[in-house]
């Protein structure tokens, strides 16, 4: 029986992939410091917030994919605290009436509950390099805060949950696939308890970005709290940071309660009303549930690793499935897409940039399966298809690459090659079979690659080894 139980809850902050900020028309783009800053972002007097409807759309998608109850009416509140990179002195968030509540995410067959989902602003950045500077480009970006129930019990489980959450949000086009540092970060709340006792005070580890850092922070903080309990000391309820260099957590402040932030309703932002028709409309635009897609891909005979490779890149699983025309073998399609096709894409291009229609690739794969073109020549056909956009069968015919189907003709060519290399033939007949691939290559050369290399080896072996 475990002497101590770890109880972990998360507050996940992720920037939504909107074109503009949450309450201002400033662009959500990278650039030099302070070039994407509107009057409202800089808290200039008289500037007012205007809610970005795109953020509401993405928050609705998040609620739907997590199975949360989206409230027909939610409100925005001001959370007051002072930081140099928060010029207004408050953050617009949803404390009293969040956008959605409930929902869950399953990992390893265990359902981890979601407490609530809220829409809020991000803060700016304080840059401490050659002095101290403020960059407000990030200030006001739309952020989803997803608060879990305290139902995680290890660092491994926590990392698995976070990775699954990030993947789910990306898959549903709520967050971008490649996020800047800090665009997906977590506050980790940790409590330790003995099985027969209640929870001790919780400690919040603030704004940890990388999964590796979260794992190390949980490991250290867990041991720190256990050590305190072993020495009959009290775990203080507080907020701590994590020092990546030392691998230790350090005290930031005592844990704030609601009163410390002086939450008040934001009178400048009207209540957010979301109708059932609006939710149903967005539901109709959602992609197939991630779990269902993974199970269908597994049913095609792919491995778990192959399925994850397909669903982890935008557009890759869709391309794969569209290439499965007629009786194309799924394993063959996977190999050609992930090795040959992606290998022929230019540097930094993804499958979304590929001009070759998946149906055309499927036609090429059928030619290989029907033994109308060899694997070797098919690779050359693919290269031509990606530049000239011709039908694969047309290319095969134009280039004279139709695979030799006549067994008599193939056997005749094999005999010719054997006669041309008497010394190698003698070596092979004396047991040195390593020379056979060379003869296979000579046959392929004479047939301009149209011979089936497997059949060619079979014929050569039959003729030479009796």
C-alpha cells in the first residue's frame, strides 16, 4: 500500500489560433516588439474592448470536443493584479460565470474530469536582456484556460494528459500545430495525502511551459512535500516557481484567494450569449472525433505508432485515407506517403503544400500492386508526377517502364546475363551467393528496370543453384 498519494490538478492556458486579439483588432502575428499593439492593448484612456467572435467559435469547439456543457450565457470579469506587462492593471477573464463547465478527457481508459473552460486575455512579456523591456505584442491575445479536476496522480499521468490535451486541441483546429514558447503552459496544483487522511494544503507551480520541465517540477515538489510531512512539518499553501537550472521549485508568494484579486464584473464587456443553434452549427463543422479516427486507422492494420504519425501532422491522415482507392494496400500507402512522397517534398513543406492529388498516388500504388511497374521505376514515376502532374500510367508507357510480364522473356534475359558473367557464376555455384544481387542488377539494367526484381532473383537462383 502506498504511504502517500499524489493529487494533481491542472490549469492549462493555451493561445487560440485567431487572426486578431481577443478584444482588439491588433493582429495575432510574430514580429519585432510592440508592433501589434492597439489602443486597448496599451490601456489608453477611452479605448474599449470588442469581443472577437472567432475566439468564441474556437472556445465552442473546445467545449464540444471535451464534452463540456457550454453555457447559453456567460460573463467577463476583471482580475486585478499589477505586472509591468499588464498596462491596464487587470486581466479580463471569466471567474464567476465561465464559458463552459464539465467534460472530460480519457487517458489509458481513465476519465479525467474538466472543472471549467474560460476565455481570457494573455499578458505581455517582460524581456530581461540588456536591461528590462516590455513587449505588448502578446498582451490581449485570446487564451483558453482549461481547469481540470484534481484527478491526476503521477508525473507520468500528468504529462500523458497534457500531451493528449494539446493534440486534441490542435486536431480540432483550436490551437496552431506549432506554438511559440509560452503559448501552451500550465499551472500545476499538487497536494500530498496519506491514504487514511485528508488532503494537505495545495501548492501551485506557476506558468511551466515545457513538458520536461513539468515532469521535473512535479518530481521535485512531490519529494519536498513528502519530506515536510515526514518531519512533522506543515505544507504551506503557496505559489512556487520552477528553476530549470537547479531543478528545484522556489517560493513566489503565499497562495492568493479570490479576495486578493478583487474580482469584479467587467461593465465594458456585455454578457456572452450562445444559442443552441450556434452550437449545433459549429458541431456540424467539427472534424471526426479523434478517438474514432484512430480506431478506424488501427482497423486497417496499421500499428499504434503509425496511426499516431498520421494523426500528428495536419492533413496527413486525410491524405492517406483518400489514397486508398479500390484495393490499395494500407501498409503500402503508409510507406509511400511517409517515406517517398514526404521525402520528395521540398524543405519545410508539409503534406498540405503537396500538389499531387492522393487519388493519383493511389493509381500509382495500384500499378505497383498489379505488377505493371516495378518499385524502382515507380519511385521515378512519382518524381515526374510531382513536377509534371501527369497520370502515372501515361508516364510508365511514355518512359517504357511497363514491367516485363512474360516469364519466357525474363528467363531468356536471365540466361543471357549468366552467360556474360562466367566467373561470377562459378563463385555462386561454389557457395558464394552474395554475387546474386549483382546479376539481378544486370537483368534490371537490360530491361530498363521493367523486370520484377523478386521474380528475377527467383529465376537466377533456379538457374544457378541446382
